[in-house]
């Protein structure tokens, strides 16, 4: 079993930055892909960052291009999402995702709220 826990969300003003973290624990083998999904209220969730080492990637909206960056620290089994120049459009619950051996794992999410 693999467990993911996100942290780093909160309430910020437009133009500010956040760094979300996703700590993974359990039976972590080779991570084939990792990413972050945003789920705004009353709307469909969408990928905002995705890194796949063995297959295709998902498209991300223009609103996050050049603003959101995904990275990882393998020694800490942690995935990050750096969010710069946030706008109210980026408000939502953010979930991290990793894929190991064709199986997806998700965290419970962390809320990001951007005020104008």
C-alpha cells in the first residue's frame, strides 16, 4: 500500500506564491508518473502538472503554464508543486497523484484559496 498526504495549502492573495508538498509512504517502488490535479468547486477537476517517464502526459490549462512547476525529492519521497503569481482562478482543492506499476494513488487533497 502507498499513502499520500498533501500539505502547504492555505489562503493567499492574488500575486502570491505557494509550494504544495505531497509526502509518500508505504511500498514505494519505481514511480512511473506523478502529477497534481485541481478540483474547483462546482467544476470538473483538471491536471495542472504532470510528469510521466514512460508514457504520454496530460495537457494543462494556459492559466498555469509558466506559473506552476512540479518537482520531487526522491530521498524524501516527496513531490512538490510550486505555484507562482496565483490568481483567484487557481482556487480549489489540489490532489497529488503518483503512478506505480500502472496503479494510481491519490492523496486526500489540500485547499488553496486565492483572494483578489
